[in-house]
């Protein structure tokens, strides 16, 4: 195959079969586009069903692709190896859950352009799958941009909401800036090795270790550092995490749920391929940087979460902290560590989407109302929702026997046996800190009286005057003083006379949201049962990556 | 190339130093913007209308759509070069490519993106 | 001309672009600076492709160009959308999310 | 040999799932039958297991069923298996047996509560987690059970979550328990390293394995010590040993059956079980046993002194539990692992009974917990009174009650250890004796103040149902007394009988329990030795002295509120009769009262609280400082991104040179 030039390579039917899952998602995108034209206003919720069917069919096709022999497709641009299929499975699961949460959320938040929303969500999933399956820097870049472009628009989709617009703008500028660094890094790596294929780069560096020390060394090192910057930005590692909380808070919550998981899956798999595999021989050089970044990310991410009063923002910061645990696996750089990375991503997907899912059901119509006060007494207002949230939070906190516990366990175990004992210990200590802020939400749900007034779930349309005053009270919140404690209490007091009328309004959960929650809870709790086959698959996939 | 690399690195470092200096002033320098300071012209005459008010959004939308389909055309170019070698397969690929372009095109058309009003 | 000449120009362009992102306030100009950075990378890709006599650099340039065009569209769309809701697009005033 | 352990585990799980899903819709009678029935099934199975175990030779009394292999990855091999050996059999009997009685008691105690179904669901979940904890055959599933009982405890302490104090207590308990969980987690990581990924008891502890590997041949002493100490951190947090004890007194905010089941009989003894289970690791690192001894001795004494001045009936018992757990650890530290387990068993009987009696009193008085507002209840609550006395005598270790034999087995073990171990162990023995005296004092102070003299509280409101209200004259403040019903009394009588004769499990000469446990938990002391008889006598004398002092101070039902006034009168009285008593009052009672007050306020309220608050403040301000960097300005973000890139670039350029 190496003898062939990319210009003379002719794709075969087998190549197309290996990207079957991606093709199915693409077909679902087209079906959604056409269905959007056909469906009348008010029935757009069915678009989600199209997407869910696409995700399920694509997920089934993974099994078939897994049975094919060989993995490389399209002149080694893309691969359908175990790691790619595992990541695709997690991405499709996340996509399905996010789609199930979407119809009622979009209706409640009055987000227009529903058709575009579903199309872009699926396209970003397609980009993630592409990036996770990429076996060439080009495909990594194209997949990355594909997912990012779709997410920029999704973040800014609620056109009347300034916070979303701001989130979209910040994400767009910062992410493009980081992409430029990544691309420059890729260019220099290409210059140093003469290859863009991930295995080719690894092969070249393995064969020309000596030559590197004189000629192309600086090129390689500068390229490596710039690529690291780009990847660290995408996985929101400290100090490149600044965009994460703002974007995650401003974006519509379904989008936040999906991107917090999907982007991580894609970026971490690509990071593992590029650094752990292609730049394997340079491990001694990049490992200290990842080490430092992982420590910083775990500590700063957890520390920043501690003082958050808004659950959505707290979850955003916690995703930074989780990136730190995943970086531990990258720093360890063994097959077992890569397998634990995959397992962690799977567990993280279900528990994080679940936690965001509950948050979006608690959220008010104006896109606010996700502070701790809004979760007060949820255990009595909606016991099922509170129980689900408790499961997700316990899992995120790493309490056995949930999926999150197993995931942390695997990662830290891999680090322990992979000679990264200090990292594992720092990680365990950092996750003790994590317990505090996750359990504070459980605490609020079960042991705090519902705050009067901070809890109107649905402002009745019939009373525009009331709604207007409520909105004004919320507007006042925006200009509130900086201290979050003062803000919450003083504004709660402010809001009481207006909104206490509405406290009796119950949170309504649509059938599809309930289904998504049930799936997420079941997977979070039952992952302990199929941990063994899942882990075995991840191990096999990871060792095949190294071979 | 190797002998010029130190110079390259030096250049890079110099630029970085410049960037860091400018950046530091941004972080450290006091910023007290007043409406007067932020006004577009400081020659004493109040602005008659907001300078950025007239923004022809319609042109922009059309422009954006043009860029998309224009760039897609650029991707067809390599296919054209290889057309002879690829034979029938190339034709099928071209059709698929056109189909991928056509569906969104129909979509934005039906959504009314091309209507001027 | 030696490869280093191309790389130097490319590096300078990249740095100018990065500085532009850092110092400008208008998102349009910031965005143009990012485009400059991307094109600096394109230059280095082409230089490498020429000197290494490898086709992959050229293909990469193609992809980058396409991606950059798509970014232009998305970026403009977001800027226009913000423009519709408020007349000012100074990035220093987009500051409701923090902490 | 049978191994029915999976089914013992399954029964409460089924109960939990059934009640959790459908409990809300079920009538109370059905809830009660399901809730108690599943635990009774578990108990019956545990008995069947025991009988079959007794039928085989002692060497073959280990059965390890692997239900399925949970994780296999190279040498990292974790089967999900359940172990049935003498130690787990004893623990299972205690958990399901005492658990069943407390379930029955709960039917009466919680009868008016709207959360009836929820309560039984949580109780069943607790029993499931606890059986998993004691039946697991590897450390990983031990951890799962360990965290599960912590969760159940958290849910049950905060059961009346509308009370702010209950909610705060639940949180405190959870935080401390999590510290323990992480101790266990770290211990497991260390074991991973030492045993190359094996976590099962067979490999690590040599249970059920013909050729047990000596821990000293596996890992260096430092690592073994670290393992033992982190295990003990976990045990100390779960069993409320200094300084991780703060949660237990507050945990009394939960309903009384919870206090009886979780915070007296079972969960808090998990630490004792863990130390006995992992005794080979502890004995391989002898320094760790010294640490255990010091902590346990300090806790036993500390808690007993505090119990002497408490006025809340349940808090007295909570401190007493801490003190008794200290005894169990002291016994284990001295090498008497079976003595620790023996005391665990008898303590489960009499302490559960004490809590049930206290619950009956609280129930009768409509929720009153302050003993200063009780008194004179002897005639009205005669059954409860006599059971209280029986359990009190057992706690005070008076012949021939259960506690006498088990506590003195521990003291004997310490004395035995002291004959070879040196002065430190004699000091520990002295602490044990002193604590025995204090135990007699505080428990009889409680009994005298509660049941003797005249009633001092406000009139009791008439019973809601009127069904078991005692008839009485008009103007009788106790007219509205709620007499305990059959559901309350029946389990108490059973436990009363067990508190009386429970010592027969391990009498000197017969040694049923020690012999049975011998393969799993070795014993340090030959119970018939002369030393043991000396120890028995010394312990008995100390306890009697304590009771005598309690009688002299509170025997007439004096309210402890009047301590200051009455002490003066008492001193005058004593000076005329016994010159010795005057000395005693001044040199021992007063300083102990003062010391215990000082400890209570000094250690509990200031130092520890301030320490933890300081840590919290530090984290909070660090976090707030970091938040300041998150300015929300896009251009600051681009700048940090750029500077981060520069730092990484400079690092790589430096490396490449």
C-alpha cells in the first residue's frame, strides 16, 4: 500500500463498508433535512425520532463492522479498529440520549429552527466519529473541524438569548485560534517526518531516531508542542480550559450535555492515537508536559467547582476535572491505560448526560434556574427525578458500585501499575474534593426545604403581566453583586412576592426524556454487571492499537 | 535549513516577547472607558447616526451561501484531474458528491434563504 | 530558495495572525487574523510538500482551504446573529458569563 | 457443606427492590411482612448454613463460591465470590438475627410515620449491604458493601430530613464515612501492588488456602504497615474511633431502631470485623497493633467519661457504644481476635436491647429524650425497666450476664499480652479496668435517673390512638403515657434473654465460640488460666464500684440537674461516714467530670471543628481566587491560551537543545 501514492489509490467496496456507521449517520442527516421540509410546524419533534433511529441503526452496524477483518480504509486515512468502534458506540449512545432529551427541551425553551438543530447535532456526532476513527492527521483535522463548526452554531442557536450568543462567539474565536495552533503543529510534524498517516509517523520516528537529534528535531519538538496546545484546548485541560465553563453555561443544555461528552470522546481518542501511538518514541519528551497538565487540570478543575452555586456551571467545571483524570491515562500511555480511558469515556457519557439531563428538566423557560437553590427539596417535589440525579452524582463522585467508581478505579489502577503512582494519588485526593460539590447537590435535593419562589417551572402564558415581572426579577439577577452567596439569598428574597404563586407547579417530564433518564440510570447502575466484557473489548482494542 | 533554525527560533522568541509585552499591558494597564472615549469620532461633533447601523445582512447571507458552494466546487477539481483513471467509479463518486450538495441546497432553498425579502 | 525561507515567512505570518487575535477587539478582525494563521500554515504545508516531494501536503492544503471557508461562513453567521440583537460587537462587552 | 450465602444476600435485596418499587402503594401490614419476612428468611438460611458448617471438620469449614468472574485483565482478576467461613457465619447470624428483631421492633416504633415503606426499604437495603460486607470474598466487594452500609446509614440518619439537625447529622456521618472509604480504597491499591493484582482473601489472607503465603514474604514491612494502618483508618471511621468518632453521637438523630441496628449492633462493628478478617496483615505489621491499641484505649476511656455527664438518653448510649467498640479493638490489638468478635456478638445483644428500651421510653413519653425530664418510670414501665436493668448489667459486665464473659475475655487477653509485652500493655489494662468502672457508673446513673425517684417532666400528652394509654387518675402527669405494644416488647424480651445467657457462647472451659472461630480469628488467651480468673475478679470489682458510686449519687432518683447543689450535701454526708469517700469525690469523680466536660468541649467542639472548618475555608478561598481568573473576557482567554502555548513551546525548545 505504501508503494501507492494517494493519487493512484482506488477505493474498494470494503473501504465503504468500514465507514458504514458514519454513512448511516449521514443518511439520517439527509433524512432529517428532508423530513424537516415535510413536517408541519409543531410536529418537528419527530425529527428527533429520525435521528434516534439513525443512531440505533448505526450502532447496530458497528457490530457488523467489528466482524470485518482488517481495519484500515481509504489509503489509511481512516480506520475501523476496536478503539474507533468503541468510541463510535459511545458517541452514538450520547447522541441518542441527547436527541431524546431534545424535543421537550426545545419546545419549552422556545428555540426556533428545530430542523437545523437536529441536523447540526447529528453532523457534530458524525464529526466526532470521524475524528475518533481518524488514522491520519488530515482526517483528525477534518473531523475536528466538522464537529466544532456544528457545535459553534448549536451553541448560538437560541437567537434571543444573549448568553448563548456570547457562548457561541467565545467558543468560535477561541476554538478556531486553538485549531490554528493544532494545524501548524501538524504541518511541522509533517515537515519533520514527511508523513501524515499516524502509523507512518510512528514508523518514521522509530526508524530515524538518530537523525532526529540533529536535523529535524526542533521541527518535531515545536510541532509536538503546538499540537499539544491544540488538543489540550479541545479536551479543556488547564490552562486552556477558560472557554469551557462559559460555553457550557451559555449553550442550550442538551447541546452542553452532548458536547461535554462527545467532544471528549473524539478528542481523547485522537490525542491517544497521535501522542501515545504516533509519537510513542518521543514519550520521554511529552510525558512531563501531559503530567503537569493533568495535575493542574485535576486540581484546578476540582477547586473551581467547589464554589459554584449553579449546577450547570458546576458540571461544566467538573468536566474540566474529569479531563484531568483522563489525562492521567494518556500520561500513563500503556495499553491498559488506553483501555481504561475508553472505559472511563463510556461511563462518563452515561452519567454526565444523565446529570445534564436532570438539570435541563429543572431549568426554567428563560434558560436559567439551575442554581443549587433550584434543586432544594427536589427529593419531595419530584422524587424520581431527584433519585436519578442522585445516582448520576454519586457516580460522578465515584461512589461504588456505580459506573463512575469503576471508571476511576480502572484509570487509577492503570496509572498505579504503569509507574504513575504520584498521579494516581493526586487523582484520588482530587476526587475526594470532588465528592464535596457533587454531594452538595444531593444534599440540597434531599435535606433542604424547597426555596419559596425560586422554582417556577413553567410560567403560565395566560398571565403575561406575571411573566413579565418574573422576567424582570430574573433580569435583576443578572446585575446582581459578584458574591454568589449574597446574590442567591438577596434575589431569592426579591423573587418571592412575584413567583411564590408558582411554586406548586410541578416539573413535567416528557416520555422521551423519561426514557432517556431511565436508560442513563440503568447503564450507570448496571455497568458493574457488564464491566468485564466491556473492559475486555477495550483491552483488546487498546492492545491492537499498540501491537 | 539547520543553520538557519536558530535564527528562526530567535525570531519566534522575539515575537513572543513582543506579544507578551503587549499582553501584559492589557492585563495590567488600567482601563477606564467612558462613553466619550469609546465614541467613534472625537472631533467634538456628535455622531448623527450609529456608524454600524447599515449592515446589509441580505448580502451577507447570500455571500455566505456562495462561499459554501464555491468552495465545494474547488473540491471537484482533483476529481476532474483523475477522472480518466477512475472511469465509472469516478462518475459515481461525482454523482454522490453532487447529491450531498444537492440535499442541503434544496433545504436552504425551501427554507427561503434565496428569497430577497 | 531554501525551505527555511518559506518557513520563516510562514512563521512570521502565523505570529502576525496570533498577535492580531490577541490585540484586536472586533471579532471580525480577530477572525480575519485567524484566517491569516491558517494560511500561514498552508504556506508551510506547501513548502514541505514541495521539498519533501510528497503529495500529502497538497491534499492537506485543500482540506484546510475548505475548512477555512466553512469557518468563515459559520463565523460570519454568529457575528451577524449577535449584530441583530445588539448594535455593538466589541468582544469586551460580551461578558455575562464568568466566574 | 452448604453455602447458602448467595440466598442470604438475595433475600433482603428482593425486599429492598420490592418495597422500593411498590412500597408506596402497599398497605402497612404487607410492608411489615415483606420487610421482616425477608430478613427472617435470611436468618433461617444463615442458621442452616451454620448447622451444615458444624457438621464438617473444622479444617474444612471454608467454602468460597464464585458466582461469576467480574473482571479479568492480565493478573488483575476479581471474581465476585461469597465466602462462608466461621467468622462470616457468626457475623451473618448477628446481622440477620438481631436485624430481624429490630425490624419487628420497627413495626411498632414507626407505626405512625408516613415514611413507613421508605423506612423498611432502607432497612432492607442496609441488611443487604451489611451481608455483602461480611460475606464478600475479596476486598473490592468488601468495599462495595462498606460504601453501601455508609449510604444506608446516611439515608437512615437523615430519615426525618425535615429536621435540620437530622440532615446535618446525616451529612457529618457521610463525610466521615467517606474518609473511611478512601482509607479502604488506598489500602486496596496498596494490596494490588503487593499481591500483583489479586484482591481475594484466599490469596491475600490465605483463607481457605492450604499454603497461605506469609505477608512478610510478599511486601516490605513499610508497605505492610501502610496497608494495616489504612485499613485501620477505614475501620476507625466506620466504628467511630478517635478522632473519627464525631459522627456517631450526632447519628442519634435517626429513628431509634436505626440507632439500635446500625449504630449499635451491626454497622459500627464492621471495623472490628475488618480487623479480625485481616488479622494476618495486622499481625505481620506489629506496630499497627500498637496504634490500634492506643487509639482503642483512648477511645474507650474518652467515650466513657463523656457518657458520665450526658443527659440525652440516646447520646449516653452512643458514647457507650464508642467505648465498647474501643474495648473490641483493644482485645484485637492484644491478639485476642476471637475475644473482640465475642464481645461484638454480646454487645449486639445488649446494646440493641438498651437502644430498644430507650426507644420504648422515648416512645412512651411522646418523644422526650432528656433524662432530667424523666424519673419515676419504674412502676409504669415495669417490663422496660427490668429489661433495661438486664441489659445494663450486661453492659456493666456483672456476673453472669453476657457482657461479663466477653468483656473480661478482652481484659484477660490484654493482661496476657502484658505479661510478655511490657509496661505499655499494663497501662492499657489499667485503662480497661478504669473504663469498666466508668461503664458501671454511667449506665446505672442512666437507669437510676430515668426510672427512680419522682417524675420530673411535663405532663405527657394523651396518646393519639388512645389504644395503649395507661389509665390513671386525673392530674397524673403520666396519664398519657404510651405503653409499648407487643411489637416493641417481643423483640426486647428475646434480646433480654440473650443478654442474660449470651455469655454461654464462650464460657471458660467450654469455649464454644473461640474454638469455632479459631481457624478464622485466633484467640490470645487460654480462658482457663489463672490469669483469666484474676482478671475476671478485677473487672467485676471495678464495675461494682462504678455502680455503687452511681447508686450513692443517683440511687434516690436525684436529677443530675441539681448536681452542684447536691454535691455539697453529699460531701458533708460522706465526710461523716467515710473519710475515704471524700478523697474519692475530690480526686476522682470531680476531675473525671471536669475532664469529661473539658474533653467534650475542647476536643469535640473546638479543635476538630475548627480544624475542619479551617481546611474548608482554605479550599474555599483558593477556589474563589481561581475564579477571579475566569474573567469572562474573551481577550483574556485568548491571552491565557497564547501564554500557555508559549510556556509549552519554550519547554520543548529547552528539551530539544
